[in-house]
């Protein structure tokens, strides 16, 4: 027998909810009490409202280029809700859902995307990294932070989020490989939204799944339905728990879909059919969870209207982003946002001359309807 | 007091820093059991253990990127890249992340890392092992770039680099790793990271360089002295931030300047010094600024490297051109 098989691999796939919100089988334990899922739903709705507001602000010239997470809300909310406060998030530029859940304020995010230096910091999770724009270059930072936890013998883990395109880059593999070799408490979550600007997933890699890239690095890799927030939360929580307990690194691929353009500077109609996008709207993660909550009797039209009204109020306030928004001068740039209590940043005053911070007296969003950061 | 070469002086500084500060960790390829390909980290694994001296997988971008993550978490990583030719893949990490993490987070996170790598030619090394890529790093705001030229300065500057709160690229000239010995006390005293050092005083012509060529500049100064020409020799040592004041003061005295580096001439760091001289130093100049450098070609294989590298003869020729102007 000159040849024999010396290793076999399999990639698991997890999904709890069907697109219509019905349960495909037993639910994870945190979902047994449906009330636990309401904060996840509110988080997803708020993320969607935030994205919509940001795009409106960009279209009216008050924000720079912005990357929407439309259709991928379950990935960020599910993953961030699986983190402990002491864990560290190393996000990419489309991870506002996770950042908002972790306690970065909408104000701070909008300041950044509005080109205001004050948005480069946030009062929230002080050890979380800033978003990384160059794609995958943040994966080694996540490995480095995980190494720090390991060397200090802290029971903490690092969550790094990146996109499907990022898995084609060397940095992704270098970080995953090193984290595998050193058994680092790192979870890399792939937000596989099927499109890296104009390049579809199939053209990105011949690999059947992106999760299987873990196999080469010798770490667990699995795939899940990224539009099923229950699956995201449960599997990321398991990977993070394993990491904190010394079980090493893992790779989780969340399969979702980018319903919006890559960024506001992109026009996806140049390279993909509207029909494809319409099809994916039928798999909307927000609608799926809402249907599930309604079916379980913890969500009603009245509650839905209440949340929508709250987000609308937050949106209205943000109109003050507008006309009186002066370019940030020196005094502005130095304004220490962190002096404002988290969630209270909208009240911060700008400049040395008593000028109002142009950026949203508005976004009291987080304070009013945002669920409390990770428990 | 013990005489030490550059390798031993760097080793001494690393051991000192690790003893003083538990946050200092070394990581890189073969830095542990092997003690590094140039033996710079020799004995440190045995002394400080495998959690402070880490043999990494063969991945330079990861070495730099992991250092960013460690540094952001409060460690003081000292990363080694085996040869300059392999350091270029760290530029993404240095430029996009390490150098700007403090600014990017408005001071919330910072990046106190040191990236050490050998540089320069003259040891008959293979392709990609003899580059002088300092200018690739000097144009990255937020990064200090240091090139020691003697065991003492290597010790003092490396200690300063490790203690510095921001990222430092520390380039070690292979040609002088073992070429000279001098007494180096393990004093724990750092040297300033923003100073040009005057190695020899003179009033007729200023010879400026860094790294291995400073020894050639000193030899050239000896030769010029035979002819009664007093050359002042400056070791820039820290390219960024540049101690331009020291160079300008020297040229104010001599009126003539020869800038020397191994890297290719065009857009080399010598061009920055020449620009400073052409600006605030213009009215001090009695002669055009001379640059003696590597050629604008690929660094050749070892049989031609002596033709490529600036030699004492080429430095002398440059100095004589400068002196020929009345």
C-alpha cells in the first residue's frame, strides 16, 4: 500500500434559526429564555440605524467615506456579546456593531468617519484597538495582545474581526499560524460577506470554506450562519472560552452578505446584479431574529415601534452635525473627549471659546436604547 | 572594564534592559537557542527563559505586528529581523501601525517597541543580506531610526531605544559587528536619541555619516591630516529625529561638507542633510555639498561589493572636490 491517508479534516457548520426565524432544533442555553435575545435584537436594529444615519450624513456632505455593515449586524453583535469586558477587540473598519456593543459611542465613531481627530479615541473599552483600515494587518496585533495575556497568565482572550478578502493576505495567515504554534488565546472571526469590494468570494480563494484555512495553521476552524445571531454568539463564545482556558486559538467563519456598497465611495451596481442583492434581502438577519422573537412572544409591534422611535430621535438629534460644524481647529482637536462620561459624550463642549461641539448633541442613542456593554 | 565588540555590547544592553525591566521581551527568528544568526542574543534564552526570549515562526510581518500588539498591551518588545533584506516586509506594520498608534488613539495606546536588524555590506554575505535601507524607514513619521557606529554607542543608544516610549528602528552595521573593540561599562546609562556625535574635530571640512562608514570617514580624516587638512567627523547616529543643529554648526565652521552613506545616492538620507545645508546652512557653504554614496543600482553580489561601497579613496576624492573651491 504505497499511499495512505494520514490526516482527515472536517469543517462544522452551525445554524440555529431558519431565515423565517423558526428554530431548526434545540437552541443554545442562553437562548432558552427569549428575553435574553432582546438586547441582541436592539443592538442589531441600532447598528442598522447607525449605518443608515452615517450614510445619510455622508450623502449630505457631513461625513467622509463610510463603510456600512448592512446585512452583517448579526456578526458584530453576536461576536461582541460573546466577549467579556476584559477581553480585547481588534476590529476592522466595518465593525461598528461590535464596537457599539462594546461601549464605543456613536458620537465617537461618527467623529472618526467625519474626519475629526477626536474620533481617533474612545472613552469605552480602553484596551480595544482602533479599527484597522489596511486589511488583515491587524491580525498580528491581535496575536501580540493574546501573547501578552498568555505571558501575564491572564484569563482573557482577544477577538480579531476581518473580512473574506483579508483571508487572502499573508498577515492573516502569519498571525493565525503563530497563534496556533504558541497556543495563544486568540479568536479570529471572518465576516465573510461574499464581496471584497468588487471581487466575489469565489474569485478570492479556491478553498471550499474560509474556515478550513485554520487547518493549515493547526487550529480549530468552523463555519456558521452569520445571519443567525444565535449561532454567531454561541460559537464565538465557545471559541473565546476555550481560548481563556488555555485551549489556544481558533478561526470562525461567519457567512453573511454585504447588502450595501463596499463603502459610500463604491457603486456595487458596477459589478453585481440587483437580483442577487434582492435575493439576499430575504435572508435579512434582523428580520430573522424579529420573527423569532415575535413567535416566542417577547416582541410585538408596540415594542418594535418604540425602538424605531428611539433610533429616529437619535437620528434627528444628529442633524446638528450639520451646518454649524466648523472644521476642527487646534482647540477642537485637543478637546479631551474622554472627560465626558461614556454615553454622555454628546454633551461634550468643544473648543476654548465655548463653541458647541458640532457633532451631535445628538447621539444619545447609546444611552437611551443601547444595551449595557458585554457582560 | 571589559573590552567588547559591537555584538557583545548590544548583548550587554539587551541583558541590562531585561534585568531592569520585566516588560522587555525579545522575539525573532533563531534568537533563542541559536542566539541569533550573528549571536547578538547569545545566552539570553538561558538567562531569562523562553517566555522572555521567543523564537518565532519564520514570518517577519508577524514579528513586527505581534510586537505592536505586545507593546500596546504594555510590554517592551525588542524584535530582531535577521537581515535588512527581510525587514522590508515589516514596513507595513511600522508605517501603518507602530509609528501611528499613539496618534491614532490620541495617546490611549502606544507602541514602545524596538525593531533591530543588521544593515550594510562588506561581509561577503549573500543576496538580500547587505542592503542599507535606512531611508525606507526615515520617511515614516513617528519612528526613530538609529544606527550605532561603535560598541559604546551601540550599548547606550540601544538602552535608550528600549526605554523610549515610542517605536525605534535600530540598524546594526554588520561590517563593524566585530571589527573594533572598546571598553564598554555596563553602567545602564543611555545615550541621547536625538544627537549627532562629533568623533573628530576639525576646521577645514565636515565629513558626515553613520554606521560603518564613520570608520572610513575617520580614516579619511587621518589621511587628510597628513596634507594639513583638518577634517571634522560627525556620526549622525540618530537619523530621525535629526540633530541638524550639530551638522549646521560644524559646516558654519568648515564651510564644506561631505556626506557619506552606503545606501544608493538618490533619495538617500544624505539628500535630507544636503537639503538642510542648502536651506539654513546655505550662507555657510564655501563649496557645493558632496555626497559619497552607494550607486543607484541593486546592491551587487559580494565580488563587486567593494566597488559599490563608499571607500576611503572616494571619500578623499569628495573632500578634495569640496576643498578645491576657494
